[in-house]
C-alpha cells in the first residue's frame, strides 16, 4: 500500500512539473532593436521596433557597444619615432612544390626514370590516337 502511494505521489509531482514547464512563456525577457522599411526614421532602413533576443546575442551587443565607445588616437602615425622605423623584412622566395603525395614510399632513380619514360610514351600514343 505504501508503495502505491509513493508511486502515485511521484506521478503527481512529475505531472505537476510537466504542466509547470509547459505553461512557462518561451519568449525571452530582453529585446533588441530591429528596423523595418515601412516608415520614416533616422535609423537605417526605417522605423525602429523592438524584437526578442537571447542571452548570447545580448552579450555580443553589449561588447559591440563597448567597442563602439573606444576612440583611437592616430597621432602615433605622425610621431617622429614611428616615421623613423625601418622595414627589415626579408623577401620570401618561391620554393618548388614537393611531391604530389608526401606519404608515398620513396623510389630509387631507376624506377623514377622508367615511370617518366612510360608516361612520355603514353602521352605520345594518346597524341597520335587523337590526331594532335
């Protein structure tokens, strides 16, 4: 009898939790400003209307607004110390490309020459068969 009451109590609690979870509003609490193109406004695109936003988007917007407030001073570029800097970079020389498959086993010179001669004869035979 106690077991039935326990099972019934757990079932009631589960049903209550399910009902409570399903009855919660799924709309986010904060909003974001969006624009629509149906009226006059100083916002780009038209009238400004609020819209839903999630936590991550709100955090990104806060960071972007903080970055917008940053003012950079470009007077460093006209400073004599900056102007007197020298460029000591080196020219990057193009290198020949390596093997097509770097993980393929290495061949000795005789096999490489025989393969290249086979490829040459194959190219010649294809050129003669196509009429080029």
